[in-house]
C-alpha cells in the first residue's frame, strides 16, 4: 500500500509523559500509513529555555501560515519547575503565547465511547464548551484598598473627553478590580462560536449575567444577537439548528438536565470553570480534546489534559504506565483530518476517520487504559499505553485494508 501524501502542518512537541506518547503515536499509528509532513517545533521545556522561548512564537506563526497545527501538552513553569529544569526564566504558558498570536476561541469537546457513561446520567451526546480566551479577570488590574477613600472609574478618551463614576466610597480597607474586554475580540469570539456550531451541526447556547452586569455582559449578549440576526439566522435555520441566550444560573440547571449535543459558549472565567466541570462529569480528562479556532480560519488541535507528570516519574523509574493516549491521538486525527479537508485530500480525511474509529472500536471492545477501566460498565481489560496502541494499530490496519 502506498503511503498517503499530505501538505505540511505545524507540529509542536511537548513535555514528560505526553512527549513519550507523542513519539509512539507518530511511529506506530501514523507513519506506517501516512508520509507525515510536518514543520517540527520542539516546545519541550529544555528547548523553550535554550531558545529564550522564541520557539513558541515561531510555532504559533507557523500555525498561522500553515493554517493547521497539532500540539503536545507542555509544562507551564512555576517556581518548582524553574529549579527542576534550572531554567533561565519562568517562561509564560505556551498556550497563552499561542492564543495571543492566533486570537482564537478554545473549543473543548469530550470523546464519547460506548460503555464509558458520563456521571450525569441524562447526557447522551457530547457538550462542547467554547471559552472566550481574551480579557476579563485574566487581564484585570487589581488594587488592595488600604483604608477609607473614594474609588472611581475614570475613562479618558483620546480626544480628552472624560467619564468619571464613583465605584464605592470606602470607609475602611477592601479590594478593587478593573477588567475590560474589546468589541472586536467579542465579535471574533461570537463569530467562531457560530462557525463552529455550524461545522459540527449543533445548537449554540451562550450564557452570561446581563441582568446584573448591564453594560459589560450585556455587550456580549448584544454582539451575539446582532451577528445571529444579521448573518447566521438563515444558515442555522437551513440546518435546523438554533441559537439561544440565557442567564448563567439558568444555563447550569438546563445543562445538567439536558441530553447534551450542543455548544455552550461562555466568557473567559465561566468557561474556565465549566470546561473542567463538564470534563470531569463526562468521566476522564484523557477523553477531552481541545481545538483553538482563530477568526481567520487557523486550527490548533491538542489534548485538554497536561503532561501527566506523576506517570512520567514512574516511567523514568522504568515502570510500565497505563497513561491514556486517546485525547492526544484525537489531536493528531483532528489536525490530519482538517489538513485533508482544507486541501481536498480525501485519503487523508479517510485515514483520520479510520484512526478515530480504531481507537473507539478497541475501547468499545473492552480494552483500555486504567483510567477508563475504572469507569467502564462491562468487563474491562486494563492495559498499558503500549499494549493499547498495539491494539489500535491492529484494528487500524484492518480498517485501512478495507479502504
Ligand atoms: P495532568 O497532566 O492533566 O494530570 C493530572 C492527573 O490526571 C494525572 O496525574 C492523572 O491522574 C490524570 N490524567 C491526566 N491525563 C491523563 C491521561 N492521559 N491518562 C491517564 N491519566 C491522566 O495535570 P497536572 O498534573 O496538573 O499538570 C502536569 C503538567 O501539565 C503541569 O506542568 C502543567 O503546567 C501542565 N499542563 C499543560 C497543559 C497543556 O499543555 N495544555 C494543560 C494542563 C496542564 P493519576 O495520577 O491519578 O493517574
Ligand atoms: Mg482551568
């Protein structure tokens, strides 16, 4: 069989256990079938340190240029990591750097597999969380109010016009916070959400707290509604899909009682919380994929989990680990499938589909890593990462030979 040819994607390697899985996935599941063509960037912490983190920006620019990237989990250094890796600096989160270059929205979607039932019994279909990844409290200015005094909100326009409002007359110490967002970032966020919902054929929900935040959250609500009314309504209607806005507290109650099968858009902080809640309720972090979609049509695929440090230390001691590679495999299938779709490369699209099918067939047949075995409803065979990948390879070979 001839190997499938492809145009390049940006490949961003990472750290620890996921770096080990990364190599295995390429060697054992992709390269036997595809003439893998990537621009390789090593975002492993030692190389980020050696390049003064320039490699991260180069990688982000490569995604912008090539339109598609796949990223391995990476360490976001803290004080302990600075010591562990003798770093020159506490480099920023690579995901933060990449998001700043691509200005996108992060969509986190669970991978459903028969037999792995969500903790919320009514959920039958995946729930995708769309998190706005710009501004709000993540870019806020904070102040520890030392004692009595007046706090004001002052805006000075570039024309010198001022607006001044009293926030609070403090009679004693307290705290103060100023946060912001920009119309163009909110438009980009809303547009990505409508586009994503259309691309997966699911309803879109957006929730915020406009009854309390009458200007800030209300602006988000108005922008979503404006784009829907002026552009997306007919596109949604043609696919039998709907968009609706509701308050955060109402949304939470509805989500828990729902069957799933929709995209839930949230502001930055709300999305941070709800994505971890939804991931945990679906069962395993190792079954969540993440895609960053930029307003100019770039896609970056990754797993939602981290570098699985505890497993890596066991691996270094020579122990066999049962780390789940599914979300990382789906990051690869997502990126290869998107490359194929953008280029009209049908064999590549078909390979990506077969790879996902093979993974699910193996799990649904009862063979899985330890984290899933603990959740599985039937009799599960708990295997190591290497054994799991060998089973996927066997199934994939069978599926590819039928093509
Ligand atoms: P983590 O790597 O997601 O792991 C937390 C725990 O979840 C693991 O110890 C393991 O539990 C379980 N787990 C996660 N993924 C798993 C998998 N594929 N298979 C089996 N079990 C899995 O989070 P962390 O320990 O908080 O962070 C470790 C490092 O990852 C940090 O340096 C952090 O900066 C980085 N991180 C990177 C990203 C990213 O690049 N997108 C995201 C998050 C964190 P058990 O040990 O109980 O088996
Ligand atoms: Mg979080």
